[in-house]
């Protein structure tokens, strides 16, 4: 069996998904892979036959260093899910023909729970065909919602960005001698891991957010306004970090309460507003008469490689490398997760878990890490998350901005 | 005359206004000032008698290092302008009484053109009273719109942030194999210096924005859409950087075209949308049928000290120190600006200019630095701006986030 390895990236970008690619590439080459191929735009591009030989791209050490410092997906990504092969076998036939053509011995796919579903299906189909190809998943998502791993590569860097930026926003919010409420909107439609990271801005030099709202806790307007009013009575600047996925008792997203108000854009179309922070800022302004401002941390949360966590980069590299090594050992149908050995000193190891047990599932913030009023995190969350944002990998600045590397295509 | 020095910060925050405070403090102490006092919340706080003795705050070198890495205004700020003393002399009497009480020999004020108006008025009033107190201005604004200085401290760091973040957003925008147009909205209501800095994201690893829209050029909808359509026809991702101050031929801000569309918030009030990017994204989506996304860089542009330009920090420190030194030499009614000696190698020196000639004026991006179609910058802008974003000052990370210093008040 020829040892060519095929690697793809899938789902939303992170600051460190390319560090996992670096780990896969370097381990595969060290273990003797003849070629390492990359899928362009994940399984979707692969179905169009879009493969690139990574030896031509990542052959020197400087390329690897730049890759670890480049956000988003070097290979391009997709959100395509494979069908049930019992219903539609065609894409599987096409993919396995490609695997034969390129003499692929192992396929590694980096992504979240949808991507693990792809690996689970390919592994099951391969097994049914008596294929010797190994299929392994490499976890990745800023959302940190994967089961089967203590945390996901990508989360630590997003968390470090959120905590750092919020500290700076808090400095900014206190500049004038006036009362105001700042609402920062943080990504995470279904789970509150990212919003929870706002609490990491607290330290000896910063009190951090006064309120953190997560999708895991039901939003109660009256309790919320009462808490804001209490805070506003005793301090100049009230800081609220809110997940975009905060929901009311009926399960309605607050941002949908905004857009169902029938707003139109300047062209008469229904306005598309990602509005949790705006909703909350308006609520506070109208009901409490406070000066408010809404800030969206937006897409920068997933692409700020200049502020990546070195712990996260290292672990992303490790799970990529360990997945490649597992493929060489003959493992298949597994995801390479992270197991925590201890919080302090922080130590982890990689471990293989059944990818089918990871696919399509979602891990929420444990309710016991949320304060009883549902509006903040407790010390258990900090113990879990603080190690993940430690240390930095200095960007390579050229001409004043961090240098990146991009796929060379003809 | 006792050599106590009083220093204040005014106007909007920047990433390096505190580096100027460090420069003022260290030079004043080195030159023999008995005390250096800080105004809390600028002239507004001073009128309430809010002074702090900075020796208790900045007495050790670690405090100075942290100060240079802390965004926003360490002393707090205000937007108060002093009245014409011929109309209302009362605040002047109050301030000069305070100066006598604290044996102040010099007053230094860091800010933009409104703050220079304050210094000009205090200097004129003092001269009319035969006061020996010296009044000096220290320039500061991310907007870079001050006359009398090659550029303003604060601009280089905002420009570095904008260029870096835009590079990362461009990586993020290219992740899927679909056509899309990204519109990034950048601060600057009256001048386009900050939006122009988006062009600095271009380099060997990044093409930079395809279009840069500034308030200095009239926005023409048809020409703009034609250009976007041309770009979208030949590339997957079109990137547009737009100043929040872009105006149409009638001088109407594009963001006002959004809010005059009669939108209401979820509570039935007129919606407040800072909407230049949203307006443009909607325009492109509706008229060209492209997938679009709008991103606001928002307040982070002025407070991202973790990504400050070392050149900017150094110059902010220098103008602060040189202003203190000028006060000791007996200068008054001056602002300490930056004069450029050469672009390459980049060299500057500080120089004193008449503060009255700076007050209340505004410097726009020269039209000859804008391409003839009004939608990009040329090499002359890069020659001017590129040196300002060079080099970094590593944050002092503690527990995963950059450490700051805050005013200790009882």
C-alpha cells in the first residue's frame, strides 16, 4: 500500500486550523509518506478533483512557521455534508476512485462535528468495502462544542482574543466621567463557550465583565434589568458580554426579537441585523434611561492569528501530528482529541476516540460552572479555560503587519 | 517660581496617549519638577478640583512600562471646550486660582484640535494676566487630522491595527469557494486617514482592499457599482474598505441614508445604526445580487494597544517629553509637533508650532494621494504612512492577557 496521505479542512475558520495542518504534514513526512495531498475547499472541492501536492507548498521550515501564523483555512473549506450512502452512494464511489487514483493510504479531515460526521461515514463505507484506507478526524472549532475532547483547538485563541479585546474595550469605556453601559456581542449561536471567555478578562488590573449572558441560561428581562440597574447605581461603567445565542424563556433568540420588529433596509428589504448586543443596548437605554453602546466582536474572533494562544497552536499541531501517526499505526474511524491530565500544572495528552460518537453532537457549558443567577461564570470555568489562553507565538512582522502564507495555485 | 507641572488628557482615547503621558512625566521629573500633577477627566475634572499627584502612581519603571502599553486615557478624558474669556471669564479665574494653589509652572494638554483650542485660550488669557505659567499642547488623535505636525501620535497604531485586522479578515473571506463582497467600515467621520490605512494591508502575501472609499472623494453610486461588478466578475472575493464618513454628491453621509429609511428598533424608537458598511453591503446585494457581509472595526481601532506601533509609541513619548522640556525652556502657546526629515530611512524630529494655528483646523488626505477614480490610494500615501506602522512593543502578558495600569484613586 502506497503511503500517500490526504488532508482537508472543513467548517468555519480558526486562528490555528493551519497549525493542525502543519502537524499533519510534518508528521506524515517524518513517518515516510511519499506525498501529502491537500483537498482544496474540503470534501466539496475534492469531489471536483481539486487536490494539491503540499510538498510544493510546505517544503521549507519558513513555510511551516508562516503556516502556524496564518489564520483561516490554508486549503480552503466547505460546509458540505456527505449523504447516507444507502440513499446516495455516488459521492462515495467518486471519492474512493480518487483515493485509488492518488494511492491514498489515509484521509485526515480537520473540522467540527459536521466534519466528524464525514469521517465517520467515510470510515464506515470504507470498512464495508474492505478498504485499507484509514480515516481520521482532527478536531477544530472556535465554538469548543465538540464532545470527545477536553476542548477544541481554535477555542483557546478565540478566548484569548475575546479576553484581550474586552480588557481594551473596558479601558476605552472608562475614559469619560459619564455613566454608560457597554454590551459586547460574542459569537456562539448554540453554546456559550466563547461568551464565557469574556470572564477571562478579569485579573489584578481589570474587573472584567459585570454580566456574562450565555445560551445555556434562560434570559429573563426583568431579572436582567434589575441587575443592570443595581450595577449602574454603584459604578460608572457597566460591562456586559453577551453570546449572540442568548434566548428568552420561549427559546427565541434575542437577535430575532430585533429583526421581527419589521425593520427594512435602505432599499425596502427586510433588514438583516445580527442584533443581540443592539437589542440589549436598546432595552437598557429605553427601560433604564442609560447611555449605552453595542459592540460586535464579529468575525475577528476566529481569524485574529496575531493574538493566538501558543498553548492552542501547540495543541493544534499535536492533534494533527498524532492523527497522522495514528493513521500510520493502522487506526481508522477515530478522532484525535485532547485529554487533560491536570489543571495546574496544565498538562494534556492526545487520545483517540470513536469519531461516530463525536459526530453531530454538541457540548454545552456545564450549568454548574454558571453562577446561580445565570449571569456569570464561577471559578470552575476559570480553572478550565485560563490555561488555554496562556502564552503567545510572536507573529513574523514584515513591513508593519504579520506575514501569512497562501496556497499557490496556478 | 515653583516647578510643578500639570498634565491632562483630552478627547477620544488612543493606543498611545499614555506613552505621551510617560514622556511628559519622565522628562519633567528629570528636569527637576517638584511634583507632576495629573488632571482627572481633563479640564472638566480640573474645574471640579480633581488633581492627582502622579509621583504616587508612576514612581517606578514598571509603572512606566505598563503605562506605555495601556490604551485609552490613564487620567480620564473629557470633551469640554473653554468659552471665550471675554464672554465668560469665570472658568479661567477658577483654573488660574487652582494653578496658584498647586504652584503650577506649566500646563501640558494632550489632545486633538479642540484640546489645542483649550491650550491657545489658556495661553492667551495667561499672557493678558502677565502670568508666568507656560501652556503647551501635545498632539494626539487616531484621526491624523491635525495641522502643524507631519502626523499625530495615535494614528500609526490605529493604522497598524486596521492594516493587520484587514489582512486577517481577507484570509477569512477567502475560506469558502463562493463569491462574496466584504465591506469593512473604518472610523473617520470627516477625513479618510484611517480608511486609507486599509491600503497598508497590501504586501507580498496580500492584495489588500480592492476599493478604499474616503470622505475626501464624492461617492458615486453608479461608478461604484460598476467597479464592484467588474471586480466580482474576475475574482471570488472583493474587499472594500469604507470610511464611516463617505458622502454622496449632496454631502449626505451614506450612514444617514440608512437611518433616514425610517427604521425602528425593537422598542419602536428610531434605530441608531452606524451603517456605512451596512448601506454599501445592502446596495451591492440588492443591485448586483452578490453575497455580501459588513464588518465594523468599531471602537477597537482606538484601543488596541496589544497591536500598537512601536514607532508611534516612541514618537508619542518624544512629543510628550519635548513639550515638557520646552515648558522648562520658557516656551508657551505652542504645540509640539513632529517634523519628518526623510521617508527612507524614516527620520523625524519634534518641533514647536504656534498652537493657535493648530486649534480648530482639520487636515484632510491630500487629493493627489488618491487615485483618479477616487476609489484607492497611490504610492505617495504608502510612502507617507508605511513608516508609521513599523515595529512592535511586546505587551507584558500576565495570565494570558496584556497587563495594563490604572489610576489609583481613593
